C-alpha cells in the first residue's frame, strides 16, 4: 500500500471511530422520517449530547458538530469523502456555496420573476403547523406531537418537549 493511501485510511478510520462514540454517548436520539415529493420515504437518525450533535441530512450526508472544540465534520458517504474544519471555516465555505448557487439561479429567476414569486408565495401560503393532542414521554421528557405541512410537498412530524425532564416520584418509606 502506498503511504498516502495508508494515511488516508487511518484518518477515515479515526473519523468513523469518533462517529461511533458520538452515537454511543448520545443523550437524545431523534428519528426523522421524510416523505419526498415522489412518495419515497427516508428515515434518518440524529444524535444529541451535551457536547456533540450528529445529524444525517435527507441526502445521506452526515454533519458532526463538537461544541467544545468548535469544529465541524461533514461526511459524504456517496462520494466517500469528508471535510473537517472550524465552525468559522464551515460558515465561510457554506456562504461561498450558497453565493455560487444563487449566482447560477439568478438568471433563471429574473427571466421568470412573476412565475417564481407566485410559486414561492403558493408554497409559503401552504405552510401549516398543527399541534396535535398526541403526547408521549421521550427520554424522560413529556412531548407533544406537532405536524408541519407544506401543501403536497412535505409533511414533517416532530415531538416537542416544552417542560423539564420528568423526575421519578420519591418513594415514601413508612417506618
């Protein structure tokens, strides 16, 4: 094996080990279920601890944020690549990507401004958030089910905790 390939494999193995420790030490795991426009469905897990957050995007990329080190790790499983850097670097890169996407889309948007504005308005008008009566305790927290709909484009469910963690009732001891 070439030395460069060996180093790359060691770095990738270290990154994967750090990810498994994030999952193992998660205090809260959130399972996101997505229904796409064509009807396909996806299930993605996100893990939260006091120090780290690991989120899996609908496209399969994983984002790990370490609050103590103020670092971000992005893993693209499809391309078998990853990126790691400071939060400031990640913000800079994300801003550049958004700027470039906007630059490419701008001519098409300008040419169809009225149609584009109508599409955006229709989407915004279709947004609805409904708080249901369904409740359950998740990780010791009382939660309520909320559903967000964007017309036929998206249905998104979340269990929202609005209170402190439910403590166990003290056991009374009679003497």
